[in-house]
C-alpha cells in the first residue's frame, strides 16, 4: 500500500481511503492510516452534544467554532450561527453547555472603515457558516463564515492556534482589508460573574481573566487566557462594551453584572485591529489558557508554540492521535462496509477526549500528583470509558486514578462528577469506587505509582461517612443503608442533605459500589471489610418485591417480581415498573427535587442492575430461561433506551444465562441501527465519550463488566483486531474464523486461546497484559460454546470455577 502517500494526506475523505484499503484487502490499519476514518462530526446534532473541534488526547485546549444553536459541545451541525472561536470545551454533556471562555471573533474590516461599524456583542455578531464548509479531523477543525473568512484551528496541550484567512475585500462598502479580532469576556453558558481584560497597544496581545459558573455543579471557577497574533502589523487596539468600542482605555473590568445563564451578559472585551496581512491574507492567533493566571496562559503559549507555525502544530497533533489510536490494529475483513470502520475509530477517538489533563493548572492545591478534570460524569464513564482507556492508554488511566486519589486527599471526597475545578452533581452512587476497583484489579501488577492504601481509604469513606451535602459527593442515607440495608423511599436522614429521590436506583448502585470495595478489601487483605462489604452488596434484594407485576397499557407483560420503593417500616410502596422508561414519563426522572424512585430509567431496567451477582438475580427471576425471556422483553418492548448508559450492560447479560450468542445478536441489533456515521449517529448524549466507548468495545467483542476484571466475549465486528499494551508492549489479538461481512455468522462455536481450547465466555485483563491470540470459530447458529455453568462470568454467590471473589 502507498503508506507514504497516506501519511502525506491531510484531509482525504474516508471514502477515498476505504477504496484504497479495499484494494489492499486484508491489510491491517495502523497509525496514520486510521485518522481518515475518524469523523469528529458524528453526534454533533440531535442530542449527541459531541465536541468536534481540535484536541489532543485528553488535552486541556480544545478549540472549535461556537454556535448559538445546540451549543453544549461548542459547535453543532445545524443551521445556527457562529458566535466565536473558543479554546476549552467539554464533550457530549447533557443539560447545559460548558466552558467556551474568551472566544475570539474575526471581522475582515469595519464597514466604511469605521471602528464602531464593526459588530461587538455576541448576539449581534453571530454569523452564518457557509453550509458544507465544516471540516473536522483529529487535531484540526475548520469552517467558513458567511463573511468569507475561513477559520482553521489546531492545538497543543494548553494552547489553541487559529489561522484566519480573510477575503481581499471585507464588504461592499469597504475595500480596505483591515482585520479586527475581538476577544470576548464571556463563556458558552453566559455564566460570567466577573472578568477583566487588557490589550497591549504595541503587540496587540490581549489577555484576561474571568470567574464563571460550572455547567453541572456548584461554586465558581476562575480562568485566564492570553492571545497573540502573527501575520499582520497592528493598526490600533482598544476595548468594547455593549456595541461601542474605543482605542482608550486599554483595559476594563466588569463585576457582578448579570444573572447567571441569562441569554445575555453585558458584552465586554477587547480588540486588536490590523493592517492588511503580509501573506495570503492570513493572521495566526495563538491563545494560551490557564487556570493559574493570565501570565501562566502567556507562558504556556510561548513555550508550546514559539513560532506560530500552524502546519507544524497540526502535524504534531496528528502524530499524537495516530500514536494514540495506533495501539489498535484492525483487519476489517473482505466486504465490510467502511462505515463500520468510521464509527469504530470515531468511537475510540471520542473516548480519548476526557477527562482532561490539567496537571500544573490546578489553583486549588499544591501537589506533585497529576490533576485531571472533566470527570463529566463518572455515573456515565464508569460503564465503559475507563475500561477503554485502561486498554489503550493505561499510562493515562494510571494518572487519572492518581488524580482521583489526590482530589480525595485535598477535598475529602472522591468526585462522582466534576468539571471546571468544581464539584458536580451526583446522580446515583459513589461510582468512582467502581473505577478505582477496576483499575486496582487490572493495573496493580503493572504500576507502583498508585497509592492503593489511600485509594482504599477514599472508597471506604464513601461507604461509611455521610457528607453534609451528598448532592455533590459521597452517599446519602448511610444510616438506613447500614441498619435497614436499603434506602427507604421515605428515609429519615437528618445527617446530611441531598435530593431525597431515587431510592431504588441509589440502592442498587450503593450495593454495587460496596461490592467493588469488597474486591479491593480482598486484594488488600482486609478480610473483615471484605465480609462486610460483600454482605452489603446483597442489599439490592431488599427492594425486590417478588409479587409486583407489570402491565403496559393494561396488558400484563407476563413478568412478576420487580424492584419497588420500600418504606422505613418495611412495607413496599409502588412505582409503576415501566415509569421512567421511554414508554412512561422518561423526562420526569432527572435530578429534579420532584424526581422519582429510579433515575433516568425504569424499575424494569434497574431490576437487572446487579453486576456483582447475576447468578443470584437469575435465580430470583425464575431461572435462566425466564431471565432470557425477560431480557428479550426489555430489549424489544421499548422499555430500554440505549442512548442512556444503563442500557449498555443488559446487551451482554445473556452471557450469565449461558446464551453468549444472544448478546452478539443484541450488539448487532443496536449497531449500526442506533450508532452510525451520520451527524445524528449517536442515540443520546455522548457524555464525554460514553457512547463512543460502548460502541468501540462492543465492536471489538470485549465489552466489560465494569468494576470487575471481566470482558464478555462476543465476535468482533471485524475479521481481526489486536491491541498492543502500552506498558508491557505485548500484543493481544482476537481473530474471527468463518467471518462474514453480512454478519450471519455471529455465533461462536468454539474458541482457542494461544492454541488451547477455551470454553469460558469471558476473558480477564491478563490477556491484554500478556498478549496472545484468541481465535473464535463462528457459525450461523448458537452453539454449545460458553454455555456451561463453569463457562459463565463470575457472580458473587456462585461456587466452583467462577468464585474468584469468594474467600
Ligand atoms: C444551511 O443549512 C441550514 C440547515 O442546516 C439551512 O437552514 C440553511 O437554509 C442553509 N443555508 C443555505 C444558504 O443554504
Ligand atoms: C443567523 O444569521 C442570519 C443572518 O444574519 C439570520 O437571518 C438568522 O436568523 C440567524 N439565526 C440564528 C439562529 O441566530
Ligand atoms: C453599504 O452602503 C449602502 C449605502 O449607504 C447601505 O445601504 C448598505 O446597507 C451598506 N452595506 C453594508 C454591508 O454596510
Ligand atoms: C469575582 O467573583 C469571585 C466569585 O464571586 C470573587 O471571589 C472574586 O473576588 C471576584 N473577582 C473580582 C476581580 O471581582
Ligand atoms: C454502507 O453503509 C451505509 C450506511 O451507513 C449505507 O448507506 C451503504 O449503502 C452501505 N454500503 C454498502 C456497500 O453496503
Ligand atoms: C449543597 O449542594 C447544593 C446543590 O444541591 C448547593 O446548591 C449548595 O450550595 C451546596 N452547599 C454547600 C455548603 O456546598
Ligand atoms: C399505549 O396506548 C397509547 C394510547 O393508545 C399509545 O399511544 C401508546 O403507544 C401505547 N403504548 C404502548 C407501549 O403500547
Ligand atoms: C408503612 O408506611 C407507609 C408510608 O408511610 C404507609 O403507607 C403504610 O401503611 C405503612 N405500613 C404499615 C404496615 O404500617
Ligand atoms: C408524567 O408526565 C406528564 C407529562 O408528560 C406530567 O404531566 C406528569 O406530571 C408526569 N407524572 C409524574 C408523576 O411525574
Ligand atoms: C443513525 O443513528 C441515529 C441515532 O441513533 C438514528 O436515529 C438513525 O435512525 C440512524 N440512521 C440510520 C440510517 O440508521
């Protein structure tokens, strides 16, 4: 293959590359030839809220055009207008937009060459894009404004670099090309509390600071920027307020001027106006960001991009992505639709955006430990993002775990959600416990850098101590949890405050959190704790009402026994088991004070959430056949919404009933029907890459039971995939034999691990640490492979082969 040519390609379309690879048939894709398959625009409209701009893996700088439509990720593939270009974003967030501070906005010249004919306020300057010009690739984004200004951007870790190409003639009444670039003291959610900005009349440098509100949390944060320019000489500089600008003064401050999140805050900022650029009508703008100081923002920029060389920075960003994605190799297999490669690589890519590495940028405490932010939110990310990062970038996962532990050291609690240096809202349990336990099981043999003793102290704090404010950390209802062994719907909890809702979903999450703590207790030799938390992990059963039936529109579903609300006095209450599902009042079940007993999902769905003990659940629900019948109903009745992360695990729970083939069927039922390569191709909020990580791990055939050292084996969607471990250097390969591109042969008939017969329907992380080859022989019907009791993934209460958790 013409690899050199591929390396040289910049904005080749995936179709061209796909054709090339097809000629080549079975060649594996690695490194740079992967990048054309990444389409960052997937999920940029219809609720995906994906950030499609320029980023490095986990970088703090994330540059994109901000719009006034669906703006949670900055940009959207809709018809809305562009309000500026900003340098930090979160991706896939639910409710409100995040970050987007200090946007730049370019104008080619002011009409009649009159400063005040240029447009300053965000609402007035918003400009349509030229349809079809948005282009997004790893490390690069560009779009053309209706004013014929082309904006391209790339990044380093803490610095965004923009290349603005201006039209020769700014407007019909102005033939003088004299570009003006403003910097606005605002952010995407218009949450500014105060801010200040100044401009240097000699260099045109604009720098400033502002205090803003986080998008899904409490408190406020202060952030800083520093913008420098290259390519044109300075004509004049100044500040603006409202729709007026002047060359004096050179700085301004605004204080407590607005109501949070109102559509408008007092427009204020600075500008630099240039003479015509010396080369190609282009001006390069370099914007450093920092949470420490404006000076630090300038230092970051000067250090990372001393020479304003756009192409060089872009090349380095591409290399960072091809190195990062290149640990995976895929042999697609003859006839596989290239859109599968696009959704696969794009999913991995989106799983590598957050949490973000703010090491050295944390003003809250001094520490030599790494600091990551934008754990937005762990309730979403524990289900597969951190498993993906542990697989493909364990060095980053180790740093993330260290940062979680350091947050605990300095704030007293692990976060469940965190963004912009602030505590975010907890949606259910203390799910950092799950992330830490999984890393403990998978990474403890390859790193000495993690302080597991303090990690254990942190998870035990979640389990034992109720915080005053459990809306942002820890758990509520701990006294009932310890004494009654469930969270009562009418809980008496004078020990802390938080939203007294979600008694069912909090109960099952707390039970699972305790199980994860038990896993660590076992490994660390705390046998009393192990017994205690194992016992508490069974608390889900206390909210199971064996008599509860469920009907849809008056027709009985034929299933009996669901989790139900339970009062302090032990009596069961009632919440329709389909309530909070897409079939009934789904949108009534958020974190609102009048929320219900299950969060963003029904009792039907939460009844399945016992990742620690499916064997017990299966027995409770009437045995494997009945369990499979119920799981089928969950998937086919409209009760399950795969666009919310609790939908992931039920795709694979058939494994526990000895029907791994049905898990594969479900995987193919959701992919590609719900996950595809269009701008609407994600069924829900991507939530920092949660949907992307589900998609990619499912397509690799190794979706995890998160929090445990367990991957469910299903046939990869490609003929062969392999992953090189970043720490051990070993390569693990999964090969399909009898692979067909129509996906008729999706049932594993037999398997070999390193040449030996392998009958278990699950794998542990050892495979990826030690390397090896797993060969799956496929057929068109369910076979006997992986169906025996001893082949099933472990459950807390089972005995024999799978009892690794039992002392
Ligand atoms: C651009 O696309 C949007 C929809 O995405 C549409 O509303 C608008 O009319 C289009 N504009 C032009 C000039 O085609
Ligand atoms: C976008 O700008 C165009 C032209 O100025 C205007 O007609 C349209 O209403 C704007 N749309 C939005 C969503 O601001
Ligand atoms: C150009 O000038 C004419 C006449 O003064 C005016 O009607 C028109 O709106 C101006 N166009 C722009 C883009 O300012
Ligand atoms: C900005 O607001 C924050 C939060 O209210 C406050 O702590 C800070 O002192 C203010 N800064 C200025 C410069 O007013
Ligand atoms: C590939 O998949 C796309 C949908 O993602 C579909 O439109 C196209 O027809 C498929 N191509 C082939 C050759 O099957
Ligand atoms: C407790 O959390 C609530 C949000 O649920 C927040 O409004 C309040 O400020 C927090 N109080 C403290 C003391 O952190
Ligand atoms: C229940 O009945 C209503 C009204 O007939 C109908 O709109 C809805 O689709 C039905 N729901 C289900 C799940 O069948
Ligand atoms: C238990 O408490 C609930 C809620 O207060 C009440 O409706 C129910 O009657 C009580 N049951 C008993 C047996 O007292
Ligand atoms: C269910 O949703 C409807 C609107 O769709 C709303 O009127 C009703 O109050 C909701 N019920 C509950 C119990 O939240
Ligand atoms: C693509 O995915 C979206 C989101 O799940 C879905 O609504 C849409 O129907 C899918 N498109 C196709 C062609 O399957």
